[in-house]
C-alpha cells in the first residue's frame, strides 16, 4: 500500500490509468510466445529435404487412388492382349429325342472367338501405352504436388518474416513509448504525445496479432497439403534457366501420353470391325432304336462364323473415341499456351524482383540513416513526435520491404523451376 501511494504521488492522476493498462497488456503479452491461444505448430527438420516432402505428400495425396486404378487398368488391358482368344469361349450341349422314343440326338459344341487380323497386336500396343500413360500421369501429379508444396513453404517464409518484423516494430514502439512517458512525467512533452505513442503501440500490437494469424493460416495450409507438421530447414533452389518450355515437361509428357493411348484405343476399336470370327467345334451322337435293330453313330464337325455388315454399329464407338482424342489434342494446344505464358511470367517476375531488391536495399539504407538522424533530433527537441513516428513507420516499411524482396526472389526461383517443369 505504501508503494502504491508513493506511485500515485509521483505520477499524475491522468497517467495512472493508462500506465496500469499498458503494464497489464505488456505482462499478458510476455506470458506467452503468441498473442492468440490458437496455435498451429510447425517444426523445422534439418534431415528433411524438399524432394522428400514432395514424395511423402504424394503418398497421401487424394489422386493416389486414381493413379493406382490407371496401373490396374493397364494390367487388365495387358491380360486381354495376351489372351489367345478374342473373347470368352462358349460350350454348348443339346439333346433331342423323337416323340416315339426311338431317335436320340446329342450335340456338344465349343465356340472360340478369334482375333481379327492385327487386332491382338493393337491390343498389346494399347496395353503398353496404358502402362506408359499411368507412369506419366504420376509424374504430372507429382509436379503439381511439388507446386503446392513450394507455394506453401514460401508462404510460410513470407508470413513468418512479416510476423517477426511486426514483433521487432512493436518492441521499438514500446521502447519509444517508455521514453515518451518519462519525458511527459518530467514535463518535457505534452500529454498528447503520450497518447499518440500509446496509440502507435496499440496499433503495432494489432499488426502483430494479424501477422500471427496469417502465419498460422500459412502453417495450416502447409500441414493440410502435406499432412505433416515438419518443414525442411533449407528449401532454397538453384535456378534452372530455360529459354523455352521443353517437350520433356511432365505436364506435356502426360497429355501426349494420353493422346497416344487414345489413338491406340481408336485403332483397336476399328480393328474390331463387324465383330469376331468364331470357330465352332462339335461332336454329335445319334442313336436309332426299334424292335428289330439298334443303330448308333457319332460324328465330328467344325464350322466358322464370319460376321459382316456391322460398320453402322461400330461407327458410334469409333466416333466417340475420336471425339475424346480430338478433345485431348485441343487440351494439349491450350496447355502449350498456358505453359508458355507461365514461363514468361515467371521469368519476368524474376527480373523485376532482382531490380526491386536492389532498390529496396538502397531505400532501407537511406531510411535507416534518416531515422537515426531523426531520433537524435527528437531527443534534443528539434522535431515533434508526429514527425518521428512518420519517419519511423517509413523506415520500418523500407526494412520489411527489403527483407520481403529477398525472400520473394528465392520464392520466384522456385516458381520459375515449377513453371518449366523441374522437380525439386
């Protein structure tokens, strides 16, 4: 109680409420690393590489089920192409008896569908292309996953940078608030300056809270994509400079593989023709019986059934396969344009950020020197607090911008590699 009374006598009454309020906020802020209780943990792992993260993410990616079904389909097509018959064989048995009971017929037949000329080779070629297509689709999905991981990691880096800078700015602002408070107590500055410094401090705390929220959002996006809570300690990439998009780009390889497979499928459909030629092999047993004698005979027969005139029925299947083929060709043309545009934008972003980084570094140096002079001027009363806060804010923005440009340049290198189809 003695110290509280002494405290009241030493500090003007109009400052007491504000000081207690600020002390409460400072203590609550210092009790926890984060302002908000909600926390999405992310740990840095030195043993984890970017390529390993992509591989682990791919194992749990939703498209894995679809990719496995493509492999199963290729195996099934291969089994059909390796079969010696063009379809399922059929066995038949027929028994016939005359009403008099003296004549009996028993017929047993086996019907085997044969491959048309070149049809089996077409099916085997389709099986190989289906297998190749499954592999190329896996590579394309892996590249897409790599893009998601790259973006998520660099979003975390930028969000973390903004958060750390916000905390630094809050510390600087609180230090200034302490100085202003002391000078107000000594009568060197008006109370309005204390309120101005207090407002600036509260605004910086709000910025820290928002930056923390963005960091948590970035972390959550990463863990949602990768199903992991660990990130590589180092995920910077070396620039792979290419003047144009290569045909080995995983996305182009995948679409070309789909087109080749569809062409093989169309060829296989055409070779079905009017249908399958069938060979019938049978055994007949005839038995005749009357009061005087009994006669029993057996015979072997073979027959061939050749279909014809089925072009009208095959035409819709050929047309449907042709529609899918031309749709894929159109998608490939659009993909070429999209990839060229993405390559140009990635290359341009790199050039712009290199220039912007140089400018940002110069601005940072000039702003820091200006702030140093301004702090000295404020200390001796040559400028007011409003000017100091304005120059301080401009300097802090210049520092943040320089740091962001450095990170953005590394991010743009990763996005350039992504655009040209380079895997981590």
